[in-house]
C-alpha cells in the first residue's frame, strides 16, 4: 500500500501544479492511476507470453471480448447516467436500480449461456472455453458493478479513489494470471485472472462508500426510483443497443479473425490491439471519465462553456497521440518481437498497421460522451450502427476476396479511421448547434 499512497500523492502534487481547472486535475489523477495500472499489465506481458501459448492468448481474447459484450447488458446502461442527476439521492437511485438489474440479468444470461455456450463459441472457433461459461457471468456482473461504482466516484469527482482502484484491479489480475500459469499453464489461468481483477476494484469502492450508501439507502422509495428510471429512459432505450453495438464493433476483429483465420492469428491480433490501444487506455479513458464528470456539472449551469472545454481537450489529445502513433508505425514489429519473442513477430506487423488509427480513435472516442450530456442519444445510436455495419462489410468483403489477415487488417484500419473522423465531426456540429 505504500507504493499506492506515494503514487497517489504524486498525482495530487501534479494536479496542484497544473490546477487552472478541475478537468486538468481530474485528468492527471485518472491518467496517473490508469497509467500505472496499464504499466503493470504491460510489464506482465513478456512474462505471460513465455508462460502461455499464442493459442492461449487467442482464447483469452475471445473470453475477454465476450465479457465486454455482456457488461452493457447487465445494467441496461442506467449506470452511465449516474453523474447526471442534480441530487445525490437521485444518483443513488440509479446505483440501486443498476444493481437490481445486474442481479436479474445475471440469472437470465446465465440460463442462456448454459444452453447456448457450446454452439456460440464453436461458431467463432473457440469451443475450448465453452465449458467456462459461468466465469463469463461472474466476470460480467463484477465488471458491471465496477462500472457503477466508478461512475459514482466520477460524479463525486473523487478521481484519486478511482486511480487507486484501477491500480489494485490490475495488480490482482496480473498476479493471478502469472501465479496460476506457473502452477498450471492453461488458458483457464488467464480467464480467472481476468475475472477476479474486477472483484478487487469492487471491494475497495464498497469499503470507501459504505457509509454513504447506508445513509442513502434508507431514503430510497419505489416511487422515486420509478421516477428516476423514467427520466433517464433514453439510456436503456438508445444507449443499451448502442453500447452493445459499440462493444461488438470494437471486438469484431477478434471474433472475425478467430472465425476466418484461426485462434492462433487471434492471439497475435489480441497482443497487437493491446499495444495500439495503450494510448487510449492510458490516457483516453481517464480523460473521458474526467471530461464527462466536468461537463455534467457545467451543463447544469452554462452549456456554452462545454464548447471551449471540448476544443481544448481535443487539441491536447491530438498532440499526445502523435508520439505513440509514430513509434508503433515505424518500430512496432521490432519492439514486440524484442519484448515477446520471435513467435510474436506477426503481432508486431499488425500493431504497425493498426497504429494509423491511434489519433482518430483517441480524440474521437474520448470526447464521445459530450453527446450524452447533450441528450443526443439518437445520434450516438446512429454512429454505433454505422461503425458496426462498416466493420461487418469490411470483413465479409475481405473474406469473399480471400484476403489474408494482414490485408484484411489494412482495410479495417482505413474504414475505422474514416468512421472516427465522421464521429468527431458529429460531436463538433452538435456543440456548435447547441452551444
């Protein structure tokens, strides 16, 4: 815990030295926590790549992608609205509602996977994990609860708490993966580590917010909860389908690669995506959460201030994205081969291709939550439908043309980058129209 305390103190010191705005302070704290959490994960990859096989990583990627698909279904996206209500009680009603939906969804999805897990995973070439369907339910429920608690912290602007939770989550996950791999190097060790990592973050949040939740729970009524649920009905109505489409389109390369090119190619791709996604996971998610927390409060008083915040954040994100993009484009293959071994050279080639979309992804995805605050749910849904449709068309077309995995990845990168550019234009247009 000493390391966590020192790192949090460093984040606080940096925040004070750059504190002309709450957003910058929140960004620094979240970036510090997310950065160290991701650093722990990155540092573990050279170890894990020598314990587990390429195929094991392929099965893990299918498992993790499936878990990410389940998480949005667990809360009906009511959790996303937690930072928005004016009162703490209204926000806690959303917390309570989300938790109840998690319980019901776990039962329904558990029954569905009990009967359908084998044909589903066989279709994507990952029948080896079908018998571990129950881990998906546990991981999905834990991930949904973790998201609820993260957004409660975002509402309270307790960015330091979020940063510490991310670090603990990463440490638990990677420790379990390595420990189980040394004991018995099977893909199950990777999947258990992925699942239990969420649980570590949840326990810390529950301890910290126990008193708040106990006090607020006595003031919840069924009528008040129904009122709040109807007020934010746009989130399950539009964002549930939209988020599912977003996650599926994000994870589609994993599923399609496994189905068309095999589980080994999927393992290579998963590591490449991990390398390319690092800038967004290190910086983009932290910025997105802090940005959403700040504009949620700004919107209550003066929506026009969001415009200035949007363009400032956009410029900073674009500048930050240039360095990792250039490094991976030029040296991605050499870097991954040196760190992971010769058997991962294909992952390096894939990373060099995918690196061309780092800048558009980092900027556009980090700022997308602007549309949530503006209550433009239909536009968000349209963007998700557009992306999913384009990606399906790319993979089906490449399959018909008998492209190999690298040519297919080039097509995916070009089309996805264009989509991110269009998405950013929609965000800017919405601000100009409403600001």
